[in-house]
C-alpha cells in the first residue's frame, strides 16, 4: 500500500514538473524580444501628436533641460532611434519589464490553453532596489510590485493585447500590444518627425468573442452596464477594468470597434444585473 502511494505521489510530482516546464516554454514562445510593446503607443498614434507619449513617460519630462551634453532631454527623446521601446520579454528563467525591471521566474502555470498564465516571480534585495530606482520611467502602478520580493503576475492574452495583473484580476498593472513591423515604423516616424502615414498602420484588435451562459468573466476595459442590449439604453453603472461578472444570458450579436460579440446579460458579485457588450469581457474560467 505504502509503495503504491509513493508511486502515485512521484507520478503527480513529475506530471506537475513537466506541466510547469511546458508552460514556461509556451510563455517564452509568446514573449520573445521586441514583440509586445506598451499599449500607450496606440493612443499616441491616434492623437497624431508625439507629445502625447510624454504623458506616459514621467521621467522624460522630469529630466533637466541639459540632461545630455549636446541635446536637451526632449530633443534627444524625439531623435532617439529605438522607438517603439518599453517591451516585455521572457528569456530562460528571467522576466524583463520596461526600463530595466527584472524578475526571476520560479513557477509558470498555463490556466487556460495559452490564454491565461499564472507567473510566480521573485527578486533579490539588490534587484528590488534597482527596480525601485527606475519606477517612474513609465507610467505603470509600480507600487503593486516594487515593495515585495515575491508575488504573482497573471498574464491574459487577448488577440493583439496582453493584459497583466498582479495577484488577482482586480489589480491591473499594464497592457501591452503586438504591433506589425509596418506599424512600428510609423510609430517611429511619429516620434521622430511628428507625422506618419496612417495607411500603413494596422490597429491592434482584441479577439472576437463567443461567450457562453454560465461563464465567469472580467471586464477588460471600462464598460457600461445597461438596462437593455443596445448602446442607447439607460446606463445602470460603469464597470471598471477587472470587475468580475457571471454571464446569465446571451443576447444579439453586434460588431463594435471592430470586435464581433454578443450582448450578454451579466450578474455582478454584489447581485446587480444588466446588459453589456461582450467584446470587452474575457473568460477567466480555469481549465
């Protein structure tokens, strides 16, 4: 009997290890160098004004006027050759966030068929201090991660978007986008010359959604909860990013902002019910 129990424990231990290794490899394939950039570049392109980017880069505004010997900070920033920067990468067992933040990955779990990953990380005291020193380089809520040596990321892949949460889906950290090479060139053109050719831009899109009644979802962008299934209906409340809902019924299909999905009747954790467009909901059911 004891021998059988030991064999079973060994089997499950090995299965878990293989699953973790496989999940890590999946995530490495999804997060190579320079594939996912911070999503604010989309807002910059839509604004058609390179100065919009400075709203997301507080340290660039804060630099002294003569930060560089021959150029002031903004002139250097405009002429820099590395745009778009601010990417995320997973190499070996190291996770890199924008502006030299780094973390050791200790565990990865694929929770939903390469769509949702749970990523446990840790940092040494010296790296933690390094991370703190660059916390204002890009406008992310660094306070969620810069005070702890161990915590968990949740990575949610949705079409051309990657949303990152800390600990649970109520704590949104950052959104990254997957841009085409042509779009990256136009981002660079806008930053360098304050103009670009919109015909060469492919705007990142979230996946078309096919929700089912009974699914557990989160709101991925600020979303209105309405009395009926149309945009002219009375707004009951605005649901913030990370709000959990349960889909209770499926309504009519519609395409809004390039996303095709059904209107869905949802129930919030406090019991409030209403209709919302399902294109801004992501299923977080763990498989």
